[in-house]
């Protein structure tokens, strides 16, 4: 019989006590419903007809646990405010997020080695998130970027805390750690390094229409936040200056 893993640090027991009862309540049973009237059909709005639709509310809860396996050092590093990557001893490729084995075919899945990386990088590409899953709704609007950490050859998804109209490809950023860290990618975020100018060939800023379209769409998100959570536009803008 295989020996069970030995627990050397336990940060989960209080969480399990809190959430196990909640998880048992969410069993996919319909708990309620509402009838709504909405447009149905294809084509233009004036070509559609109104229909009655039943919307059901079916809660689901689960207490999910899994192992980070051989990349556990990376996520424990986030808790400890340190950023780790891995490096192939053969081709010298540096991975962040880390890979346990090198993906270069010439290296034949060589074992990589852990290295500590600096807390800075640059934006490789980005998206401006105007809507999201429930867990991130109150964070809207935000910039989700792939950031290439200095010294690494790959890029990692990180939130860049800045006005969506200010981000650009190649922007230098500094990596920061959130006050409460649990071993998740959301433990880190990036802020633009000071003293940078937006380049003339920026994909967002090169065409004035792009900024006008983004500014228009941002207003829709601000209206949603105000209606849903009572979060005002000025409250959102305050986050980017903190």
C-alpha cells in the first residue's frame, strides 16, 4: 500500500470547516424561478417577437482540492512574495510560468531547474476586460496582459493595474504582491513603470477611433457596475491611482 503524503503545513482546515456545509447545499436542485419577457428570433430587433421565458436558479457548490504537483514551488513562492521560473540546462530556455520539462524537441524533455526571477517585465499582449465571470465582476474594467518577465522566454497572464486607455505592447511593468496571498496567480499583479511614453505605433493609440470605441464601451461597463454594485466611475478610477 502506497504511503500517504505527509502534511508539513496546513492552511486549509479552517477553510474546509467553513465551506463544506455550503458545498452540501449546492446540489443542482432548482430553488426558484422567474418569468421574463424578451425578444426571440433572428435578424434585426424590429423583426423579432416577444416571448415569455422561464429562468431557473439552480445553485451548485463544490469544495475542490487538487495538487500543483511538481510546479508547487512556483505557487508557494507567490505566498512568500518570490517569483520563480524554471530553466533548461541544455538550451537555457527560461520558463515563467514554469515547466518541469523542456519543450524543445532537441532537449528530449530534459528536467528543468528552478531559478528566482526579478519582479519586472514587459507587456507582450493584452486584452481590456469589459465583462467577466461572476468572480471578477467587481474588478471590472481591468487589463489582462501576458507579461514577459525579465530573463524569461515565455509570458505569464497577469492583471495590469492601470487605466485601460493607457496600456500598450512593450510597456515595462513591475510585479506586485497582493496583501492576502493563497498560492494563486491572482496573488500577483503588475503596475506600469514610471516615466514611459506611449509609442506612436501603439495598436490602441495609433488610430483615434480605437480610443473612441474603447471609451464608449467603458461607459457601458461603468453603468453596469453602478446598477449592479453601486460602484461609481470615480471609485474605479481611484484603483488605478492607488
